[in-house]
C-alpha cells in the first residue's frame, strides 16, 4: 500500500459501506432464526423435523461458501450483496406465502445461501481495503456488528409476535431488512470505486513497497484463478490453519447447543437459564473491540489460543460438574466463561482469512477458508447429538473440550507470528508490516 492510500483510509469511510448493511441484514436474520422451529411446528412438523428445517440455514451457508467466492470475484462486493439480499428476501417470501414445511425448508436453504454470499462480500471488501495495521480491529468490529444484529433481532421478533399474534409475521422483518440493505447500497457510492486505488496499489507492489514483476505475475495469477486455483495453491494453509479454525467454529457451535441442553438436564428454571445465557451473550458481545486491539497489537495467536482454550476448559468443567452439589452455580460460571472466551476470539476467523488470502483476488480463497469454518460449525451439533445418544451429554461435552485443545495446539503450531508494526528501516508507509508474509512460504 502506498502512503497516499494508507493515509486516505479512515474509520468513518467504512462505517456506512461496510457496517450499516451488515447490521441491517443480520438484524433481519437474527429476528427470523428463533421463530423457524415455531413456524415449522405450527405447520405440523415434529420436533425432529422442525430441527431439520432450522438446520437448512446452516446447510445453505455451507453449500454457498464456495460459489460465493466465485460470485464475489466475478461481479464485485456491492453487486453480490444486492443479489444476496434479493435471494434472502425471496426465501423469506416463499416461506411466508406458501404455508407448507417444504416451502419453509427451501426458503431457509435460500437464506443460508444468501448469508454465505453476503458475509463473504463484506469479508472480501475489508480484506482488500483495510490497512493491515488495523485489520483485526476492523474485522472484529464486523463480527461485533453481526452479533449486535443477531442480539437485536429476537427482541424485534418478540415485538412483532406480540403485536400480530403470528410468528410467521416475523418473515416480513427480513424482507424489510433486505429492502433497506439494497436501498443503502444503491444510495451510497460504490466502495470498490472509492477505495479502488488501494487495491490496485496492493496488487502491483511487493512487500517492501517496490513494484516488481514477480508481484505483478502473482497478482495476475490469483486474479485469473478461481476456487480450484485457490484450493490447489493454498492447500497447505487450508489443511493446517483451516482445520484449526474449523475446530474453533465447532466449539462455538457446540456452546450454543450444549449450554441450553445443560440447563434443562440439571433442572434449571427456563427464565433463570435464559437470564444466565443472556448475560453471557452480552459479555461476549462487549469484548469484540478488545479482541481486535489484542490481535493488532500482539498478533493473531492471542485472539485464537485464549479463546479456544477457554471454550475447551468450559466444556471440560461442565462435563465434570453435572451431578455435583451446586451444579447451577457451576453452570452459571461456565456459561460466563464461555461467553468471555468466545468474545476474546471475536473476529479471529475473519482476520486469519484476510491475512492468508491473496491480495489481488481474495474472494475465492476466502470462500474455501469459510467453508472449512462452516463445516466445523455444522458438524458440531451432529456430533453432540450422536455422542449424547450413544453415551451421555457429559461425554459429548468432554469430547468437544478435547477437540478444542487439539485445535488450540494446531493453531499454536501454525498461526504465523505476525504483528503489523513499524518497519526497522524507513519506508514510505510506517504503518505497514516489516515485510510481506507469504502463507505458502511460512506454512
């Protein structure tokens, strides 16, 4: 990045194009997610079928990650977000206007596809245009905005249901959110044009800021390549760090499943359990800024490792305290510990993906990287269900805790010791790293 493009960047310049559409989209999605099982059971589905319909959102996201990388690379971030918003609104309209469970399942699958495209477009935009010295803070803030929307959404859904008396009416919240996203994107200037100079500069210079034929050739190869090119070129990175990130995503998803199940299994009152879970979620949300500052100042490892170790410790403590006196107190403490651990790792998946991605054309690589993370998140509930059925919920919690420690060991070994800091020798941009980091060389 040149000095001009580095100094031209400001937080204010990305708040509207990057964060406002994200907040609107996640608010609509957060409102809808809690009512999917309710609507399914109202339409005659069993609990098992309702769970399967709700899981179509995860399936759609997993299926959509790789095509999302191709789409964003072909049509750009803004066009991809507009298309994703249209598909999400279509899925919501299908689910509410055709009152059958098959239509609901298809609608949720479409919403999952749209979420994959939307999330990758924001990820690719910030990867391309935010200077490396504040990348973790920018991406942790993006993660915090997503979580904020998901936190506000359920309250919006509750208000709509209280007003209309119908859970299905919440689908219109997502339609309105998607319409607002499209309006914002059409009114605001295209961020790819506004920040285009930064991308052009980054794809034609080497790590020391000097134009080189080698840097240009690599940029051209990455830009010309697609999903297959990214997977083949960065297969070592994906296999090592991608697997560790998949285990982190699995622990995060496990937390969302095991904590409410644990409250039921120890006989905790629903209102008390909801209060504890809500407090833990609030703590989780408030720590996204801390996570970003820590990763930018001390390195990505200090966001990933404490988060994974904390999540693993929480699962292991739960497994050992189910039948002890004071199980409710143990549950409360562990729920808060899990919230802290998850908050401390806020944005680490996005940040590592941005660090690893080729500068010229990050979207295909990010699609592959996010697929691994989403695969871990989708597999965790299935693993918990299987282990609980075969053994017990305690065994499932212990197994997830052990897997988390394995993931922490992998990331400790493979995450580059990389901290954006001032270079040892004078350069045109003192805010950039000492030297370029090439994933395939270090890993």
